[in-house]
C-alpha cells in the first residue's frame, strides 16, 4: 500500500481529526499535507448512516467525468491504524486504491475510504453540524463546496468539469473533431498549456515539460455532454483506466491559458510515456507542424467577423487594452488583417469572441 491518503470529507478538517485522535488515544501529526488534488470518475454521495454523526456521512460512487476535490496527505507511523479506526474499516468503510490528479497534469497513487457495498443504503441526510465540519475543511484548502451542497440535499451533483484541452486531431478542422462536436459545443478557444509535443506520424502526443518555457498550442473546448465525450475519447485514445497499466494516452487534468491569462482547468490526454518514440515539435503547434496554421487562422478570422473585419476591429478597439489608445482608427488599421493579429498574439480568440459574440466558432475547413 502506498503512503498517501486522499481525504474528501470530515478528515479534511484537521481540527476535527485532531480532536478525534485526542479522544481516542492517538498522537497528533499522523497526517502531513502534501497537495490538493482531485479524484477522477468519482462523485460524492451520502449513502451511509453514522451513529457517531447522527446522520448521513460522505462516501464515493463511480461516475465518469466527475471530480471529487480533496487533499492528499502523507501518512505517518501509526496513521493507517488511526484512519482505519475512525472510518470503521474494514467493517463499515473499506480502503480503496485510487489515483488522484493534480492540475499540472500529474497523478499520485493514493488510498481513500469508501462505504462497503453491504453497508451502503439510499440517501441519508447529513446533520448541519457534519456539513459545517466538512465545509470548514474545504475552506481551509480553498476548495469548492458546490458538490457537497448538492449531495447533502440529495440532488444531482453538477458536473465539476466540462472542458478539454486538445492539441492534435481533436482540434477544429482536424480528423476527429466531430467526436467533440457531437457532444454539444459550448465554447471553442485557442489556448496554450505547459508541455512539449511529439510527432507520432498521423497524430501528435503531449508530454509534461522538461524545461521552462515549453508550451503546447491547442484549443480549450467546453461541451454539454462531457461524460459521453470522455467515454468515446477514452476508447479512441487507448486509455484503459486510471488504475490499469498499458494505456497509450492517459487522461489528466491541466490548467490551461484560454486567452489573456485566463487560466481554466481542463481534461487532457497525454502520452503515458516516451516509449512510443516520435520526433519533437519545437513550436508545440500541430497545425504549424503540418503547414495548416495560416489557413486555419484565416478561416477563423472569417468565421468570427462574418466577412466584415473592420466592424469587428472597431469592436475590439473599444476594449482593453486597445481602449487606452486615443487613436481608435489607427488601432482598427493595426488589427487588420485579423488573421495576422491572431498569429502574432496581438489579439486572442477570446477577445475576438467577446467582440463577435461567437463562442463556439467552427471555421469552414
């Protein structure tokens, strides 16, 4: 068993944890915080009645595409015995080996606790005191309580993440983009993520950066049916599961720049390792590597402007940072052609979408 524990419920609250340890004869300092992280393809549920809490307490149930926010702790000596005792393992809860994801594309093998199937029941409402305890823990790590509130009310828990960062054949105009389009496009924006790109022939593969300043050019795409999209993409990308070896690509989480420094979390498929070979793509840009970047940007500018670049340029000129220039006409001239401004980075697609109102633009290619 690994030495890392993933907490998602009351054990996020170290005040509550230490109080329990003190009452039950366990020393403090058994859990050493490592990082916040997320459990992929699980969601929160209240399906167990705790006599000590006098109501429902949290557990996990599988759900593809969902995320459970929590914290990873390094377990010190005697820590597992204390955790087992607090969770009533193995009789009420049981240990579960899972993978926690960090927002830099990394993963950590961890152990968490879930209610045993024979002890699980239908929804059990938690007490306000229990919810307050968990909320205090979430707040300490600056984690959202949205999923907790929905689960505590016995409601459907909203999808925590509906976005992907794609950088190859899943981008607009590429051979597999239809897989995302069929999932219902909400937003499509040029974006960048930290990493490096390999040319594997008919498709690229992304790896974590090996040095500072390495970025991959791709797209930030939000869809309405993220679960449907991920099921299909797991199959296409050869992802066998978080706790199974042998995948070609692995599904990860990444903070990406969706334009103008707006950092957004997204799912991303990265190469499992470098054993598949491939040549480095120094630009980190699959379209540029294929000689299709200029044509795509021209079509993208056309799709946003509807053929009237001057009108869109005037709308852009009235926005920050261009609005600080008193010579609006000069700004309008400098912004055209829009494809050139996109290529140089003078204008992001995000700003173009703000001006055009088109947030799910699909150029004709």
